[in-house]
């Protein structure tokens, strides 16, 4: 099972999403709680984070030399 690339990618992605997702939720909550920020900032930030997380994950796989 350790040599299965699909399993390794799944484990790496799960660990990445656990930490990244927690950070995104905290930042979104802080943006939503800020009375000075417009209401549309939080959904826009979440949309941006979807694409940004894919870039970070691809870079992480390159740095770790993951297949």
C-alpha cells in the first residue's frame, strides 16, 4: 500500500486540506466578523482560496518530489 501513488496522494492531500482548510476557515470567519468589510469579501476569498490551494498543492508535490 505504501507504493500505491493514488493512496500516497490521497494521504498527502488529506493532511494538506486539514491544515489549509482550518486556516481558510479561521481567516474567513475573521473577515466575516469584521464590520468594516463588505459582505461579498468572504465568498470572494473562499473562491480565490479554491484555486490558490490547488496551486499550493501542486507546488508541494513538486517540492516533495511526489509522483
